[in-house]
């Protein structure tokens, strides 16, 4: 799970081949990103409904900060197979993902249960013994 994320503002040079996949962004200001990420790839992420996205010269987000919508972000071809949810997380203490995250992720070569990986930090639909093995 990522919250209050900043994706490479260019402080360390050009952000080439940056990938962010299978993440839950449980914050109103989902992405604040500089101009130095030419090969950014974001796949199978879930964002809080009405989250804002900002790309450009870095400014610290203010309470009245308004970025673009997920629809605009998707139209730029950056966030493939991504979605919005009113409840990306069911429980903040356990990081349990909401229903729209279960078996919706991209296979990254890590163990998972069900038809596809669950988006977020916790894998769902696993028998209890399997879940313990995945967390070791």
C-alpha cells in the first residue's frame, strides 16, 4: 500500500523505467510527480475515489490543491488497468484490501492465491497456513 506518494521529482536524475504496480493508494492526493519520469509505468493500482494526480514542477500539496482526475491520468496511458474505489482498504490496521482489489493485480512472479494477485500489501483468498507462509 502506498499513501501520500511522490514518484520521482527529478532530485536524483531522470526517473527512467519506474514501475509501480499492484498498489493501493489510500489518500486524496494520490500522485505528485515531477517531469523526470519519461518511462513511468503504473499497472493494476487502485486509488481512492476522487483522488487527485499532479504532474509538473514540484509544489507542496496544499489543502486546496487540485490535480487532475484518474480519467485524465488514464488518458495519458500511464495507469493501465487501474481503478477507483470508495474503500481501497477495508481495515487500516491490518491493511486488508477492499473487494475491488481481490484477484485484480498483475502477476509479478511472487506467490499469490486465487486467479490473480490481490492488489495491496495483503494477499486475500488464501487458506490460513498459506497466508502465514507468504508473510515469512
